[in-house]
C-alpha cells in the first residue's frame, strides 16, 4: 500500500558514480534481451506521484496522526474501525474517524496522476521482443490501471481503493467506489460528518475492498480473478521457454509481500530469470545470498528511487536502440 506525501522529481544526482552507470547500462541490456517482463512494485513506486510510503525516507503522514502518537498507519488500516459506534467525537474512537482516514487516502490517490515511470514500464512491455508482461503490486491506488495498463495484466495483491464491499460481508459482491469516499471532514475532530457509505445490498456500512491488517472480512473475488491471470502469465512463460526479467520497484521490508513474490519468481525453476531490485535505501536494495543461490540468472541492485531508475535506464535503452 501507499500513503500520501509531497511529490518528487527525478534525482539524477543519485546516479553519477561509475558503478551506478554500469548497473544502469546492464539493466538496459537485460530489458533489451528479455522475452517477458514482470514488474513488481510496492509503495515506493508511488512516491514520485506525490504518494508516500508507510515507513522509511518517503514516509507520508495522515495529519491527524501527528496529534496522536499512539496511532500509526497500521492502526488505521484495520477493519475494526468499521465496527465502532458512529459519531463525530473529539475522542477519535468512532467509525467516523476511521472513515476520515480512508477518505483522505481516496482523495490522495484519485487526485494524483501516475508519474512518467508507469508510461516507461508500459513502453517496455510493448517492445516487439517482449512476448508477455505483467504487473504485481501491493499498491491500492490503481495507478497501474490509470496509466493505461490492461487490468488483465495486473495483480493488486492488497485490493484496490476503487472498489467497495459490505463490512460483514453480506454477499460475495463488490462495486465501484465512485464518489462514496468523497466525504466531508470536521477539521476540529478529524471525523467524517457526512453519512457514511452503505452496502448496496443490506444497507450496513460499506468499506474499501482492501486487504487490511487483521482483516478477516476482505472479499477476494476480484483478486482471485487477477491471480488466475497471473497464473496464465506464468504458464505462457513456461511454455515459451523464454527469459523472464523481474523488475522490482520500491518494495519495502515491513510487509515484504512484493519482495517475496519477486524472489520466488526469480528462483522458479520453470524458466530462466534475471532480477533487478530498485530501492532508494541501500539495505533494502540488497538481494540476500539465500535467494542469489536459488536463481541462476543475473541480479542487479540499484540504490535509486523508482522514477529515477526507470528514466535513466530508458535513456540508455533509447541510445542502444538507435545504434
């Protein structure tokens, strides 16, 4: 998932040393020579769109959390809030406070545009030599789809804020969020003062179709369809007997879902794979010896933010394709 923060630009100064230039050149060569690409992405992918991560150097903060040091994003991303009593309270112990958090996130995700890195990834996926491409992301912002990717080529493993479900749930159905999270907030209490969103079927409260912490009521119907598409992508690579390139973008270690997926696909003996891990934190850009020994392909560790890495690699690719 991604939180919210101020927008960022390409930081070319991150890349001036000789070693990094060599890594960028090697990454470009891997993209030019691969036959399938799997993009895996965490919250760091959204930083340059103005979104923040939960933790680390790009951590974003929901303003009310600055007043309440005992609460953090993990506490707020919990379905228990939907079960609390409703009301506008300065005690911040009602469902209305929890919904204010999701209203804030919905506004941030829908009002921001995907940065140019998404377009670069899409361009690479359409190279003639790339037969298959897919995006596996833990982000709930919908930016891969918003940037023009086909939904059949995306797995949003934590769901999407663009869909709602019943808090119970009363049936195995979800629906588009539309404007149901455009909610008015009381600036004094930080609580929603509009009517809270309701289930279309039973009229209980409705919540985002997002997998939260300690979540036993998340409806995985849409995700299950995406999982099937991801399985088909993998089957196609296996049948093709081609070379897969995994490009991991801004995946953190606190909830390592994306990192684990990247590592497993790299080590999968059904195909030959190379692996590029991109993360601005040096310690988070490292691939452990365990996974290095599991795979047979090349591994590159780029200590860059996602947008900077994608932009610089793309510049090298364009130069190579001219010659």
